[in-house]
């Protein structure tokens, strides 16, 4: 369940921070890498040096390939009454993830925040 918390300093704010934690299983690294390379190659706004670096990192790391294919903007563009103000995202390979272990929200910093809202 996403963690929604109004960002305020005692007053109601119109800005909301949405935390989403996803763990993706890479079932076909070649297919993922190929899709990311196609995406990079088809982006006319990408400067050539950045394109070259992106191709290099995507070929070396499936997590980087995934990061090139996921865009937070795409997740929220159809939400009525909202406009994306800021977004950031990253990806990393999880070497210690156990898909059979029971999920614990506190482990992923999605449980209670310091103000008790969670």
C-alpha cells in the first residue's frame, strides 16, 4: 500500500509525497536490455554523449535497463485533479532479496514515518 503524507509545516498543503516501493523480478535480461536499448535509440531528445553512456550502462546492468524504461510521469498522468510537481527514481540490484520471505513494511521504510503517519 502506498504511503501518502501531506508535506506541511502546520498548514494544509496542496503537495503530497507519494512513496512507492517496487521489486521487479527480471525474468529475461536480454529482452529487458533490448527494450531499454530500443528506448534509448528512439529518444530524439537524448544528447549523443548521454546516449552513448546510457547504452553502455544498460548493457552492463539490468537494473539500469529497467530504470530507463520506468518513468514516474507515466504512473500519474491519468490521475484526475493532479499534476506532477517533481519526481525522482532509481534502481538497484538486490542481492539479498528472498521472494519467499514474509514482507515487512518497516524494513522498506514504508511503515510509520517520524510523525506517526504511515
